[in-house]
């Protein structure tokens, strides 16, 4: 018997990606229900070769739902996730609403799949921030080998991480540059076309942004609380795909060659690392792909046991939709949930 899966936020970037990936991976579902706010009721979305009509979240009865993939923002998740769980479904949430709750597991299946069993406390599993997800996929196998002490990361994050309005703003501003029209910034604090913005999310008292804080806290929760991490998160004029320049300091010696071999055999990782022009991956190549790509692996002579690397991934897939669906697959494969029996 297949599962009943609801996708909340089905008209957004990540929600549409979830529907596509569910179809691509032949997820064992008898029923897929796209949900959004009342204003989107009746909007058509694609699920493989089928077209589905969006239903209103406010009026939907979740009593027959097994898994709810939630991608509608923190406020919606805070309001609806407990109600959905009370109706008997497991919620896999893509927002930041539950990530820092000690009773909610924060999961990247390639990294800490065993922690998924902790979902029973709240009935909710949290998806990490997109920039954290690809980082820990690459760090985990190296941490297992040489134990990470400290990470310094600078991110180059695409506008799709800020939603459809942000993508539209990049397109509109780019067009305006070539047409010599007035450029207005609405979604971002400054113009994004042909520019970079060293701010993602709001500023905190210590001068870091919430996006940078998320990477610190989430890496500790997912990978190891002893790891020290500092981040600078930058928005760049790229539509899809986050990139990260990462410097790692280890407790034990590890060479660049060893790191390449380890990462080539690690789940979810693809190493593209030739010391020649174009021998690395950019966001353009990563868009639409499931892997976390690692390039530019090299030893850092400024610290003992240091490595530098370049990490790229599709933020809408591994950073959000794909990771959520992998969590759902993990629940099923480990027999942690079963499909509800449908009434005859």
C-alpha cells in the first residue's frame, strides 16, 4: 500500500521542486496532494506527467495523510505542523521553525540518518538551512577520518534561496541594466544585478546575520557540537545553486589526496577537481543535479592539518526539496512509519 503525501507550499520554488522529485524518484505514494493558501486554490502544478490542482491548506483534513512535506515558511509551520501531527501525519519541515528545538531531529540523511528515529517526540523532522546541508555532506566523511576542529566558510548564495520574488528581481534588474532603465531594489537591501550583497537574513547584535548563525548552530547539531565555525554569507546574482569557499582545520593530519579519495567514496558527494581551467564545478553545472560537488581541494599551509575546498550544490534540491524527500524515504526504509489503512 502506498503512502498519502501532502506538499504544503506547493506553488513555491521548493514546493514545485518537491513535486518534481517525488515523481522522479518514483516515491511510493498512492496519493499526492498539493496545498497552499486559499489565494492559490485551484492553481495547477506538475507532478511528473500529471497536472494536479492545489487545495487550500486552511480547509484540508489531514486525517488520511501519512507524510506532510512542509515548505511554506516558519509562521505557517508553527501554526499548522502541530495540528497536522495531531491528525496522525509526520511533518518534514523545510523552514527554520523547528530546527533548534531539542526534541526535533535536524536531518541530512548522508550525515546523521540514525537521528531520524527521534521524530516520535514531536512528530516533526526539520530540514536544515540550504547552505548548511551541502556543507555537512562534504564535511562528514572528512570529520570521520581526521576530526574537524574549526571551519571558516564564505558562501555565494543564489537568489532562489530567497524565493520567486528574489528571482524576479534579479531578472528585472538585469533587464533594466541593458535597457538603461531605472533599477529598483525591493526584495534585497541593495541592487543584486551585477553585484554581490554581504547580507542574508537580518543582522544580530554581534554583527553576524541570522543566516550565518544558522550555519553555526545547525552544523553543531547535525555533525558535532565541538566544531567551531564562522561564516560570511553573501547573496550573488545567480538564479540557482549555492557555492561555498571552505577552509577546514583538523585535529589529525590529512592530505588533499586523501581527502579526494574519501570524498569520491562518500554518499552524496561528487569530486570534480582537475588543476586546469574549468576543472571544477560552478552553480550552472550543479543546477538540476542531486549531488554535492567538491572541487579545488588543496592543503592550507597557514595552519596545521588544514584543507581548503570549493563546494557547490543546487539549493532547491539538496538544500531543500531533495533532502526532505530523502528523509521521508529514510522513514519508510527503516520501517519507522507505515501507510494508514484507507477505508473501503
